[in-house]
């Protein structure tokens, strides 16, 4: 997907097209007044006051038609600089422009405007030279938007569009947008009955339906088994805790605005936890540890809660209740490098299992200018940042650095994965922390009997299970590999009465081998039942009839393929077991 905001040429082209759209709207709606028309990642939009008029879907083609006329007129786009006084006089009848001009800096005495034919608007620019350069565009959608984003202000009409240099590029981009719609995890989650939301339950609070919960359970088992093989111990901690815990950790001071409101009970204050690292600190502190005990790797599939802004909620990708594949490694300073290497290798191993290839490592550092939002002193920050940088170099892992992306208690390594929709998603993270061990007064006994502070490595491999499922849905369009599919097979008897008993036999055999299977023996046409299995994206469609009963075989078709393969029951069972056990991506 194209980022129109970051691409310099497309940015200029789309901002120019926003003005073209405004000119067309002014022709069709002479009383229209315009607020702002910026370029965004997806193209451009313009916020417009149409008085009592309301833009509807059927109005977009009319605006496009007028835009084509304006583009065909091939008017030069002319920049002119005027004084603040001249600008106020020119736009005296436009309260939106007067507001913009009045809020400009006092030293901004010269204001630029751009004219194309009969349309002039304030703008810093730059623009293309002529309206004919904006010929290849498409208006995508419309919505309401509060003036200045303030719900107390008037609702303006916002029209979104996109512009590209050629018709071929526009057609290709529109095809990509259609593909993106089909990949949207919110649509797929609803169609495949994975999860749901309800206003009665609350915004941003997902409910996992049987299909979705099955996938979550498989992912949980998968990553926990990986962790057990590497010496992790799993725990469970409460989702509601006393605020005393977060006062010690510092989260209450630094994270309160992103937390649910505090509850007062029995002369104490409680809160829904936004993360579970402080509880793991308390767990570690409850036992006396020798230097020989370290590292201690505590892991949890933990439910956490954050009060995300309503406008930021995005299905299960960003919600207010989510589950983290979280862990905290308590180690000696001399163990830091080996532990981070071990976590990095685990991340790469998991990504190989899922076939992820389009990812990069980001070293997320403290903002050296605005240090007030971070814990600790400069020396510790410089030390921890240098240690992470050195480990990445030792492993030969390509990475880039990003200032201001660190956690408030320490720097981190984030693995940024590019999704099928073009989003840059953080799936995995490794964070180095000297601060929380200090705040919780964690100790271990050194070889000489001295009590020393351990270092904590925070790490999440799958990150949020919810976000991971969203990512997988969009990557696969809901076509999960066999080992992960919520329902792996459906047995379809050609005629329920004649072939139902054999269909049940096949299903029972598969179920005994751990395959998630059902029988569709409804009194419906065979083609209808096969199409429904395809719509549900069940990987294996097993059709049985007289021929299959006669030679104890099955006819199998994979989702998305036209050809069907006939094989004996034993051959089929062996092939299915091999594919599931190897976690094949085929």
C-alpha cells in the first residue's frame, strides 16, 4: 500500500487534487465554505461546510464529473503572496479562513494563496503547475467531522479521495484497496464468526466466539510449549490490583491517563491492570534467589486493560481488553547478552513457523531532549541502550534506531512487521530494564554473599494475542494453515441417508486423531454444502458417496483449489497428521 503522505511527489499531487475537488464542490454548491484539506497516508480529504446540504454516496460521482471538467480546463495553478490584512479582507465572508488567519503567528506577515481559474484558497503549497496534472483521481468515501476535532463544534462534511500520475497506477491502487477491504480483520472476524463486539458489553471489549477462541487456544499452547522448552515457568496473576503496586512501579504516575478509572473499596484503591510486569516483580521478590538460580524466566498469558481513546479503537488490533504473551527474565548483568540472544532466536524461530519474512528490527531509544517522561538517570539509559545495540551487532541482525520510542523505564528492541495492508505493526518486543528492579528493591545473593540487583528483560514474542490474530487474518484472508484453522475438516455425504453412516465413521476417525471436524449431512444440495464450506474457509472438504464406501476411501478438496484428490482412509489420515504435526504452511 502507498503512503501518500510520505511520498513527496504524491503528496504534492494529492494536495493539488484536494484543491481541484474544492473547486468542483464550489461550482456545485456555491455557498460551500472550506476548512482544511490535508494529505494523509491514504490520499487526501477536505472538510467542507455545506450549510444544510448533506453529501450522500450518489453525490460523489457528480463531484468527480465536475472535477474532470476542472482538470480538462487545464488552468495554471498560480501562487501569490499577500499580507495578513489582505488575506483577512479577501476571505472576510469566510469564518473558517478568518479563524485560520487570525491564529497564525504574529511574525507570519506574508501569507500564500493559490489560484486555479475561478478558485482561490489559502495554502502553503507546493502544488503542481496545472490542473490537468490531476486527471487521474477517485473519490473514495465521505463522513462527518467536527470542526477542529471538537465535539462541541459544528459537524462538517469530509470527502476523501486519492490521485495518481496515471490511469494504470490509479487502477492498480484501487484494486489494492479492494483487496484491503477483503483483508480487513474486522470484516473477516465477523464473516468467519471469530469475535464480536456489542454496545451493551462496551466499546473496545471483544468477545471471542468458538472459532476465534479455538485459534487463541492453539496459539497459547503453541507459544507456551516453545517457552517451556527454553526453561520458562508459567504463572497467573490477578487482573485487578491495588494501586499501591502501580505507585511503586511508577505506572500510576506515568500511565494513569491510559488506565480505566480507579475503584475505591474497603478503604483501598484498585484498578484494572494495564500490564502485568509489576506483579512479576513481586513474585520474584517473594523468594530469596542465589546467583546460581538466575536467570529466572517468568511467563504469563495475561489479560490486560487499557482505556484507549474511542477514535483509536480498531477491532481486535487495538482494543481496551487484550491478552499478552508476556514474560520477564530476571538475570545477572553478565547474562544480559545471552538472554537477549535467546529471545531473539525464539522470535526468529516463531516467525519461521508462520512464514513471516517482511519484518525489521528497531532499536527504540529514549528521546534525549524530552527526558522528563522517563525513569532513571542518563548513565543507566546510556548503558542499557549501548548493551542492546551491542547485542544486535554481535548477532549480525540489521536494525534501525528510533528516538522517542523507548518504554518509560528502558530502551527496547521492537520487531516491526509490515502487514498485508501496508501497516507497520509491532508484533514482538524485548525491553531492558534497570529501573523496576531498583523500585521494587529486587535482590539476589552473589557468590561472595553480597546482595545485588538483578536486571529485568521484558519480552513478548506474539505480543498481544488479539493483535496477532488480527495480523494473521489480514495476512491469510482468513485462510489459516491446517494446524491453526478453527475447523480443519468437514465431511460431506453426497446423500445423507445413504452415505451418512460412512461420513460419521470418517469424522470419528479424524476426531480420534485430534482433528477438528464436523459432518454436514443437511438435506441440501451437494453444491450448496460445498460452497458453504468454501465460504467458511474450512481447509479440507471431504466428500463421500458410493465409490468411497466401496473402497474405504475419501475424495478431498483443499480450500481455494478446484481439483479433488481421492485416497484411502489410511493415506489421508497419515497425510493430515503429517501436515498438522509439521505445522505446514501449505
